[in-house]
C-alpha cells in the first residue's frame, strides 16, 4: 500500500515521503480501515510518539496522521461492535502508524460509526478537533451558560468548533487570531474578535474560561485575564503561569467513541460545522505539513474516492 512515511528526526518536513509499506496487521481488538480521508496535526513531527512505540523503541519509518474516516475491511481477533464494510471515523493510536496511508490498523474502541449522510472529508475533520474542543470546554473548564470564554485560534480547526459549541451552550464567546480570521469567527458565532497582531489582548477584560491552542507569550498573558474561580485550559504546553485564584490545565485529547457519535449527530442536524480548509490528495500530503501553507480550517488529505 501507499503511505506517507518519515524516518529522519532531523529532516523535519523534508523527511516526509510517499512510500510503499506492507498491508497492516490487525492485532487483537483492532480493525483495518481503508482510509478515505485523513487529518493530521502540523506539530506531529515533534511528538515523541511519532518516533517510538509505547516501550520507547524506535518505530521508524512511521506513518503520521491520527484522524481518519473510511470503511472497515478486516476485524482482528476478539473485535466486537463493528463490522466489515461499515463506515467509521475516529482516532489512530499516537504510538502506532497513523492515517496518512491507504490502510491503517486502529483499536476498535477509538472508532465510531459514521452516518451515511456525513461525508468522509467532513468526518476526518472532526476527531481531534471536535474531541479537543469538547473536552477543553466542558470536561476540564466546565463552561456554563452565561459565562464568557476566550478562544484563541478561533478560525482554526479546534477553535472554530469550540466557538460553535460554546455559543450553543449559551456562553459569550470572544475569539482571537489573525485579522483574516475575524469574519470567519464572527460567522461561526463569536460575539467579539481580537486581532492578536494589531489589537491588545488585555482589553478583553476578565473571562471565566480561556481555551488556548497557541502557547508561549499568548498563554502567559491569558492567565491574567481569568477571573477568580475561572479556568485556563491549553493543549499547547504545560502551564507555568497560573491564573490568580483559578485553575491552569494542560491536557492531551483522549479517544471517546460516545462523544464522537454525538459530534457526528450534531453535524447531521446542522448544529456543528467543521471548518475544512484545503483538501489535498495523498501524493501532496507531505507538502501540506510545510509551515505557512495552511489557511483557515483544517487541511484534509483525500486518500481514496468514496
């Protein structure tokens, strides 16, 4: 099969290449998925799990990408809950070969059935971004109706979904990002928007929740905006500057089949719309990782025609 592989830590994006790999093996409780569409996180090449397995052993050449939508073609020993020929979407394991391949092995518990009226491109934009947004806002920050939430990167993959979820929950939403993302964030439901390159973040005032996807200086400055009892939650880096009388939380998204199914239903009913950016073929997946090449929304790799 064809897959995007990487085997040189020092080469960065230049080390990504389209290669031929053996068909994956379905271990116990696995399924093999024929991948129709896949998503990736630009920073994956910096993740330790991209290079080693859970025991710390080198696993290169490895296949990046951890979001996928496709069709089950094979069941591993003991696998239940899914069937051959079923449409599914979800997350590939961090420490195993990922989704930028024609076929991939995935733990069945990390996948959810995909309704027939949700296309694979849309579904591939949901798993990491959707679960991250939900877990940040509601599992960790406990966002409630009437509160104010500051969402960094509001026109990005995670931020755009978080804006919609927070708005539906009855929160006041302030988005941030580059000026080019202002209209996108407002169209998705943000009540206000801050251009981080030209406007003062501190003029936002106090908020109940901050959702950060940027890290660095923005993360540190955001801590001062959290009112007592509020929460700063980030996926960028561990929190070193905590809010006054508030909580600072860094987390890594976790698979959740039940929540994935809920997200798919929200898409079906029009309550949630993933913001899809560029759609590229597998042959162009390596170049899609390059910095500065991505616009608003999530870049999706089309692996197979539906």
